C-alpha cells in the first residue's frame, strides 16, 4: 500500500462530483493548476481519461460513472474512521477545521466576534468561512460545510435547524437624500428615484415589486451589485435607493457607512424572515461540533435579539 497515494481518492471524489477542475480545486482549497496535475496523475493510475472535454465543459467517461458512487462512499467512510470519537471532549485541546457557510454581510459583521469567541473556547481550531451563494444541502451532506447560516431554503428534510434571529427589509439612502423631504415614503416617492439592487435579493421582495406594479409603478434599477454590503456602500455615496435586511446595517457600522445612511420603512410592509443555523444530523451528537455550534448560535442570538419587534427605523422625525 506504500505506493498508493490515498489523497488521490479525495481529489477524484471532488472531480467526479463537480465535473470541473476549477470547482474541484476551489472545494479542496487548491490551485487550478495543482488540480489539473492531479487529474493527470489519476488518469495515469486508472488508465482512463475520467473527464473529457465536451464543448466548454467536462463530462465523465463510462468508467468514471462506474467509479463515482464507490469513490464517494470510500471517502465518506474514511472521514468517519479518522474522526476521533470522544464523549467528554476537552474542546481546548482539539485540533481541526470547522467550516461555516454564511452571507457576505454576516461575515462582515459577526465574523470578528465569532472568531474571538471560538478562539477562547477552542484555541487550536481553525475556522474556515465560505460564501453562501445558494441554498443547498449538498455541502452539508458531504461534510464539506459544518454549519450553514442563513435563510431556510433547502429541500433536504433531514437537515437540523436552530432559529437565530428575525430580520426584515428596509430602504436605505444617504443622509440628505431628497426622498427624506417627506415624513412618510409613499410608493410614488419610492418609485420616482433610481435604485441599486443586490443579486442576493433574488425573489425575496417580490411582494414589493408586485404591489408597485399593481399601481402602475416599478423600481428604476440602474445599478446591480453582488451583495447587500455593496449596495449599502453605493447608496451612501449616491442618489440611489437600496433595499437591504435590517441586520446589514450592523455590518455598515464597521466601515463608517452607517453614519452616512438613513433607513426608512418600505412603502409596502414585507413579512419578517427567519435566519437559522443548519447542520447535517450525522454531526448532531458529535461533541466537538455540538460545542462549537452552540457557541456560534449563542453569539448570533445575543447579537440579534429576537425580541426586536417591530424592527425600528433609524430615520429621525
């Protein structure tokens, strides 16, 4: 067995799961060139091309399709075998990596306090943060992510969840914006100005758009950005209006943006939404995972008390 590199199994698992050298490299925190070299080694070891070019992408060969489930089962079993089974864990002495998937705004505001809290509890643990581009359970199922923080949206019935806090959408503009001349922002006022929209928004505020359209109005979108923090930065330095979750204003405090922003109630009241922590049930009883997730959950609940009802506006007057 000394001539077999078992690390190739993990690389093969990722390559067959993603059918992409670039995405497999990202999931293993490797460079694309390193993963490409690994694919070359795998082709030599197996005697099969494994992944071949089809247009702009890669498709698995018949041999790769035969191997996919077997390789995934082997790597999953290896992780279970090599994970220490400890009942009364000394969390301060545990070494390892705990991966958290969360939104950009969450990481901007709470990653600092979270790192401090975990460092005090488990100084030998490494926290790894990943962006949360979509709501899926596959990374939790595969053990690539330990804790997912955000909106519920996965269709996986087995995923465990814990409520963290309620949030709500508000409008934000720079201090002195013309829309603030009126005491109350009407739908007509709201639609009269240009807007910056975050791709994160997705379909979350469709009720607002539908209500405006039913009145013959619509948002004039002139700028589209990846996330809410980007929308906040643009809104505080322009005439544009942004619609963001109330919790994002906390992250704006870090760079001083909140000093230049005024939030206001939207002309259409949108329902509050729930932010939760999610994890796979196989980690439910793991003492290290349980200790770390309880620490993180407590910190989130303290930072955003669920008693905040209604969510206040920072607008004066």
